[in-house]
C-alpha cells in the first residue's frame, strides 16, 4: 500500500533509522500522522506495537532532530504548551535512557482510535458530549471509561472550542489526586476524544435531587464530601489553578462515598503576585455561585473558589436547590454587596457548618479561609455521632429505635430537645436529648466527634489567600475520656458557635439564625432586564439562569455556547 502523502515524513524518518516496519502500526494503531502527535505517545504505547526500548530511543533522537525546526508551527504544541500549568511536576521516567517527547507536556496516554468503544450518552456540555465507554488496553484488559468528544460542526471544530477542549486536556493531564477526576488519555481521532475515569454514579447534583424512593444523603456523608472537596481544591491551589465552576453539578460520584472534582473547562492558571486570573473577554460565568469580585471585575482566585465552595456546601445541605433562585443575575451582586445578603441556612446544615459557609462568603477575599485551613475547620465543625438509647415514640419527635445511629445537627447542653438525622431512616427531626448518647470516638475519622470550635472564632490569621497556618482556638472541648464513657449528649459542653464571622456583617448564630434578607424583599425596582444567556445543550436545559455574563463585560458574543 502506498503511504499517504501527509504521512510521508513519518515513513522517511522511520526508514532513516531502520524502523520502517513500524510505519503502519504507528500510523494506524497509534493514530500518529503528524510529528506533534508524538507528544502524546508514551513508551508503553510503543511497547504495545512491539517496538523495543533501544528502537524507541532511536526514534526519540530522530524526532528531536526532525522537530527542532518545526516546534513553533505545531498546533497542538502551541495550544497545549501555552495552556499547560507552569508548575507541572515531572516524574522521572521509569527507563532513564528513554527520551520520548512526553516530558515536553505530553499526555498521560495516547489512545488508539479503535481501542475505545463508546456506549450510552451520559450528558453533554459546552463543547462536547460525554459517553460511557470501554477502553481496551494493549494487554486485552477492558476498562470502563467516560469519553468526552469534541463537538464538531459542519465545518469542523470552531477554533475557540478546540482551544477550550485542549486547554481542559492540558490542565487535566497534569493532575493526580484521589478527588480529582483522572484523565486517562486522548484519542487523536475524528472527533478528538478525551478518555476519562468513569464516575459511574453520575453527578452529586443529580444524586441530591433524585426523587423518592432514593433516600437523602446522610449529613455525615455530606461532610465527608466537603472534606474531600476541600482537599482536592487545596491541591488545585498548590498547582496554581483556579477552578471557577465549583458546584455540585461538577462533582462526580466515583463511588457512594467518593466524590471527584470534574469539569476543568473554566480552570485557569493564577498569575501575578496577587494570584488572580482576570477575565480578558466576554465569557459567561455561573453567576449565582460567584464571589462579588468575580461578578464585579471578572476576578478569580483561590479565594473566589472558596466562595464557590460555600455555595456548593449550601447546595449540598439544601438538597441540590439552586442558589439565589428567583433572583435575577443582575441583582445578585447588589444583594451580596449593598444588602449584605447571604444564602440562608438550610435546615440540614448545623450552625457550625453554616458559620463556616459564612466565612467563605466574607466580602473581602483575603478574609476567607484557605482550602487547607478549611479542611481543619471542617473537622472541627463535624457533626457528632450519637446512638439512640431508647425507642423514641413521642408525638412530633423524630422516630428512633434503640441502637439507631444519630447524627447531631443541633444541640446545646441547656436544651432538652436536640435535632438530628436518624442514620437508619435518614429522617431529620427533633428528639429528647436524653434519648441519645455520643458514639464512641475515634473509630472512623469521618464520623469521629472532634473538638468543637467556632469556625468563626477559630481563624485569626487570614492575611494570605493560601497556605496560612493559623491555629484554631479550641473551646468547649469534650474530653476524650468523657467521649469514651458515652456520656449523655446533654452533659457535653456546648457544641455550637456563638460568634459572628468577622467581616460578614451578620449576627452570629447563637440565638437566632443569621439574618438573611428574605428573597421576596429583594425584588426592588428592576432595571430593564437584559436577555439571559441560554445554552442549547441538553445538560443545561432548565438551568437557563445558571450562566450569565460577568457584569463588566459586553454581551456581544460568546466564545462558548453558554
Ligand atoms: P460544561 O459545559 O461546563 O463542560 P458540563 O459539566 O455539563 O458542563 P461535561 O463536562 O461535558 O459538561 O459533562 C456532561 C455531562 O456528562 C455531565 O452532566 C456529567 O454528569 C456527565 N459526565 C461528565 N464526565 C463524566 C464522567 N467522567 N463520568 C460520568 N459522567 C460524566
């Protein structure tokens, strides 16, 4: 068979180094048609086509020479090179003699087109559709995956969509964290496809809003998810990245107790001494999740991600409700800044956790806790676990049987009635405090009752956006001995925070829930309403007001569809 004109360079290069027999496998199995495609080829891929390591070294050398004059013209190289985070960690190659170009920003894996079979449609986003898939490894093993394919119009992919797609690839290929969705590799086919770890249980938002008989998620599990999220976000911060689209719709359930941060389409590297990314053009942003500075100036930072973390927390505890539903996007900034309004405390959310959310919503970015600090605050605000010591059948009380696990949402030593979630029925309600004892501490870190402290009071040092090392003050700490003795919950010291979060301008949660301007009062005289951005993709149906333009930007055109 005659070689295609466009891949003659490959045949020549291989002939020069006496490896012409690999021309077809490289072309057809690895899908390499241009020199820059070798950026995505791993030694394992070449092993897979039977090329030995000495031959691979010859190939790498030849490629280096071939590419020395071409680098600046490579489109993939340009795009990925331009977008790849500067802090990329380079792992030493397993074979120290190997010098394929993967360390120049190479992908985790180039996957041959035929190795991935696409199945059912999982959803669609801005620039692609996501299918369930099966990836057959060279060993013959099959791995369930999710495949995101670049949406291609009749005239091929639009430049910005291709750029966004590759940007997402370039960001994801450098990330490795237990709670960040993993990119397996890229298929350089038509269309381009991202092969990702499959999250078989779908998005957290879908789980939160699943109708009965699906039971609500236990409060303790939501707290676990928050801790996983804070850990993943702290990791992204250390990589110098801002996510900008943190929301329960972008948290995927890899297992019933594991979430993964996904959707890196809006991720950007942080720049400058202030560690910010400022939007340079008209782009829609998820308004109701955004920090005031993002709405005002298009400015994003780790601190604006922390704000979004607070909104995500709110979503989790309100069963996936839409934040600021009913408030037009153009009024949200006014509510946040002029009225100092904040989302109200959801019934499932303890006051300690709500105080933590309020810290995330501090008006000034520098006053918000960092993600690494949040991990500690979450531990301190963890709802204690108890166990029911008698059947509770009183009218109006949460029904419980002896031995039922109970997560305490609200309680104080002065009150005879407590609020909690029955871990067997998942129902939430009030019950006599005397009916519950604290569970033994220390079995599982996720359920261990920990030092109770006000997140509002706990953090004193907030100067830096990231990496602050302030220590929380401990107050009213139940002794470990007391916990071991299963002391009735009533006798424990106060669990709750009386303080108001500095900078929030809101009263503390001791007596009353923080004052939030009721939404019905928010409907002031409306300015003429600009048309909202609509997204044509099925995944966004019903979420019309999720996305809107940053107020500083014109509405002339959108690079993305929403
Ligand atoms: P955007 O338009 O900002 O990209 P999106 O999150 O809706 O938003 P995608 O990331 O393309 O778009 O995902 C589309 C849908 O596919 C989502 O609803 C998500 O639940 C599902 N999905 C995406 N990745 C996976 C995955 N790895 N495993 C399972 N489902 C996934």
